[in-house]
């Protein structure tokens, strides 16, 4: 394990929707480990947004944004937040989270030590540990989640992992965080180093009460259909589909059913033995509520609000990065890129991969150095020169322009810094020369004074001898 010379800069990302029962513990717990937490509220119909705004008064590291598009486009949203976090914070690590996930270590120092296992430029995989409602705790589970959920599954089948990335302050612009934050891929097909972090688990509390679960399933499935009407057959969110079907087909959500739904959430079907299939939580949730009670909004009320919202707000391109909210006076720098950086770069790389002339002209792009290639794309999309791929690149001209401006600003800043460093170096060199000259002058003065004293002694020696003899008088003869 490498030696940690300074505290790493760790940034969390989270897209939330209708999480008023758990959002306050989520923020308070995870900001014990994170330096900054960017939360994008996806049109919550409960009090999630109001609670978050109150929390910004306590936590300077909490940064909020809003995006009211109803469709559940989590991958696009999280990828764009990842891009913005890199440009704004230069983080060592970036951790995408859901609002029902809690970092599962006791101390921040242990958290840092585990993160160091992630390869530079790669990502780690954190296993999920799911907390459940048991028949013995069904009456108290909704009182103060997650603290009121005391048991978790002994085994996960299948085991799901969530990613934590290590950009090390570099601007990595070819990554896409996939749906659910379970995987990451490069749009140019490069291999990304990865390691499993078995010592760093995420405590997962997806089912917390009857109202919360019913609303979560129905509104979540509505948002999935808004994103992709064919999602039922794609299998992408199979657990939401299956839970929705059980509710839609009249499956009663009594206490026993709620416990079963809780235990089998995103798991293979099996019979449950509550004596052996669960273990008690061995980690403590440390938080104090100030702005919430732990109670979710009534399920019927939340579903009704969400249904109206789904009809009132149609699909649109997300602009989350330009709508981030923070307390006045807090420093924050987010871009306002209205086009998807992921899409713009992916289109350009598709063009690059099929054109040998571009590969010869910009060989550095193979190693993810895209600046010159994007400058070329800007020239094509802006009609500065003719090219057969103009129509392909034209829709993304604004993004290419923004990227080039950003790079130019960095180049100007780098040049200014280099010039300043040269001036500092020249000044230091001049100071060294002056000090050396002063030292040489002092040595010469010392030598001259010594020579003058020696010469003076030699010249005056006969006089001193005569004066000594005169004072002593004539010698007496015997």
C-alpha cells in the first residue's frame, strides 16, 4: 500500500428523488468521509429539496442542483456530474452514491487507506450490504431509518458492487458511468484498471416503510418507462418491473409481504429463514435529525403528485450543471454545458476511429489526448474549413467550442504560470549572483586589510626599534 502524504480530496455525487425520510441521515453520515457532496434533486414531490437547502446552512461541502425531467436518466446525469466535479474540484477520488447508501467504515483514516488500493486512473468496486425489515422490527423500521433498521442480509445473491473512481486530479473525459453506478466504461474502448474493495462496503437501505416502498416502486417504474418505453423487455431494471407487477396484480403489502419485499429486493427468489438469513448490524449510524422526522410522504399523495408531474414536464435535455444551488458566499465553479459531453466526444471518436487520416494527424488521441482533435472538430463544425463529417459534428459545435475555450484558458493560465516561474527563477538567480559578488567583495576587503596591516608593521619596525632604544637610554660600560 502506498504512503499517504496528504489528505485526499474525495467528492461524492448523488441523484435523489423523493427521499425525505432518509436524505438528512444520508448527508450527515457520508459527509463525515467526503470533502464535498454534489446532490442533484430530480424533481422530488416531497420535502427532499427543502431539507437539503436547510442542510447547506450547516455543510459548506454540500452543493445542490435541480433537474425536473421526469425520466430516470441516471447514467447521463451522473456522468455529467462526474465531468463537472473534475473541472471544479480536481478530486483525487469521486464516489457516486444513491440516497439510500451509506459508507460502511468506522473511521475516515480507514476510508482513506482503503481508497489507496485503487489503481491510478482506475476505479474500485464496493460491495453492497442490504439492510432489511424483519418480522420483529416491522413496527419500528419506519421510525428513524436507517438507524431503526438493525438487521442485514447475511449473504447477497447476487452480490452487487458500486464504483468509486480515482482520477487523481486529472481531467478524464472519456468515461461513462453506467446505470445504477455499478460499472464505468470508456467511450473510446480503452481498458480501465479496477480492483474490488471488500473492506469498504456500502450499507444499503432500499426498503424502509410501507409508504416509502410502494411510492418508490410505482414512481420509479413510471420514470423508467418515461426514459425507455421498451424497458420491460430490456431487463435493465428487472427488480423494479417485478415489484411493480406484484403490486399492480393485487399483491397485498401487509407486514409479512413488506418483510419479504425487503429481503428479496434485487435478489434471486428464495425461501427466507429469519433465524439464519440475517445478521445484526455491527456499524453505528451517527447523526442527529434537525430538519426531518424520518417519516415518508403518504404513498397515495406522492404518487398523485408524481403522476401530475410526469404529464406536466416532458422530456428535455438535462441542464443540471448550470442550476446548482449553494449558500451565498460559498465558492463554486460549475460549467453550463447544455450538450452532453459524453455524446459529443463519443460522436467525435466514432469519426476518428473510421478515418485513417485523422488517426495519422492526431495519433495522441489514441492515448486519450483529445485537445487537438477537438480543435479540429470545432473548425469543422464552425465551417472554418470543409469536411465530409460537417453534418455529423455540427450539432455539437457549442460543446467543442466550450471545451476549446476551457483548454485555451488553461493554456493561458499555464503560460502565465510558466512566465511567472521564469521571472521568479531569474530573480532568484540574480539574487544568488549578487550574494556571490558581495561575498567575493568581502573576501577581497579582508585580504586587502590584512596586507595593509602586514605592510604597515614592516615599514614601522625600524622606527619602533629606534624609539625603544631611545627610551631605554645608553648602556653602561663595565
